[in-house]
C-alpha cells in the first residue's frame, strides 16, 4: 500500500485497494483481516469485521479471539467487537442463528 502511495489513514483509499484483492482472491480472508487492522472504528470496520468473524464462528475456530487481540487495544474497535459478539450470542440463545436474517441454524 505504501508503494502505491495509499494513505493508510484514508479509509476510502484502503478499501479501494483491498477490494481489488477481494475480486481476484475471493476465498482468501487476508485482505479482510488487513482491513480490520487498518480501518478506523466505524461502519466500514464493522462490515469487514462481520465478514471476517462470522465464518470463523460458524466453523468454531478457537484461535479467533486470540488472533484479534491486537485490535482490542483500540477502544472503539473493542466496543464494536464486544457488541457484535454479544448480539450473535443473544441471537443464538433466542433463535439458534447468528443473525435473525439467517435461514439455517
């Protein structure tokens, strides 16, 4: 990104750069994980976070929370992570799905 003169503080430029990799490598989650590290806490971060953690939770990847340890240092990101995980937990207890719009358990 630095070689392409992308400002890491500009979320739009970061997302634009990483979306190119997402198109070319749709099965890889590396670009999504990188976006989570770089983006500031906000709607774009939350959207990428859901895209990253949802499949990992469904698979039961035990190292997910440890992998995200670095992200907890940012209070805004930590709040979003906590809220999303709590929502998913509440939905599982009530409806047996991570999100109410899910069709399968």
